[in-house]
């Protein structure tokens, strides 16, 4: 939309910077928001819809090109990409189709095929994948088209860092996908696009003791109605929910 980019969240924790989904124009936004790109360690894709992965290829190419200008652009030597297992080979092939050959890229890219369960950990964070029913509606179509993979993989992510617990919902089939894991979370980054009406979904979350909710992935009809969404949220969960605008920064305390 004119004032909103696609889905992408950056998390700073410990010594690292981590991305959750890479919707366009994430590559530009990382620089525009003065994120510490040189600390980038890993990126996590919730599912392969283009509004969540469309900026992946340019972002990796950017990191490659930055090595031509070390005097003023951030330098990244290695990056781990965690994405649905069904997509790993296709993503590798697309990079090659774009003439971005791994042997010529100064950034060493490694891939983690995501399945439900623990995905990644380093000295700063640990990440666990949680199955989402977001793509289950494709079942009948895929049953009629055996030439396509029936995997339909979509995930939310639970992140533990610095004694805090953050849930990134990705896209959901329904809010019940994340209710058990979101209970007691320090922060829930919650997609709104598939959770209409908002008040009914927030009422289901209200008893769970979630300390902070950031509402993102704003449905197009509401892109200019931030104040209206905030008013609905404040009626149900006063002081807990913030409707995101691009560039929003939050400290998880």
C-alpha cells in the first residue's frame, strides 16, 4: 500500500540482528532505518507467499554488492536463511537463474529447512517453528493438481532471547493457531489481515496474559484506519495493543 511495505520484522538481541519474513522493500528499509546490518545473522521465512518473501532475493544481492563498497556500506560475511523445507531447492535455483551464483557471492549463505520444532539457536537467541493452518485452504486445489507439492507449509515462530519470549505469528488460519504458545508471552507480533473481526479475535487472546501485542499485516481496507483499529483494540485490551506503522520500534522489557 502507499504507506505500508510488506511483512518484515527485525529483531535486535545480544550481538545479533535477525529478520522474520522479508517482504519488499526490506532491503532498502534496513538502511533507511539505520539498522545494524553488519550484525545480521539469520532470516526466518514464515511461508512462501510473495508478500512475505518478495524482498529476500534483493536483500541477499544487496549484501553481495555491499562488499564492493566496504568504506561506507555494512559488511556481512555469512547469513543463515530458515524457510519452509519444500522451498529450499526452489530458492537456490532462483538465485542461480538470476545469475547470483553461490561461488561468486562473498556472503556465505546457508539454508535451514524448517519443520515444526526447534529451528535455530546461537549465543543470542533460540527459535522454534509452530505450524500455522494458513495454507490449509489449498488442500482441495492441490488434491486436484498432483503436479504441485502438497506440503502447504506455513509457520509462526517462538523466539527466546535475553530472558524474554516473543511470538511472531506469520500468517494464520485462525487465532487458535498461536493461542497456546502466546500465553504469557512478553510480545506477540500479530497479523491482522486474516483475523477479522478484530474485537472477537482479541477477546480470545485477552485472558492469556500477553504483555504486549503489535498488530501488523494490516488488511488493505484498513490501511488508513490506524486510529479506528487502535480504538477497537483499546476497548478489548486497553494498554496492550499497538497498531503498527512502518518503522515502528519497540523495546521488549
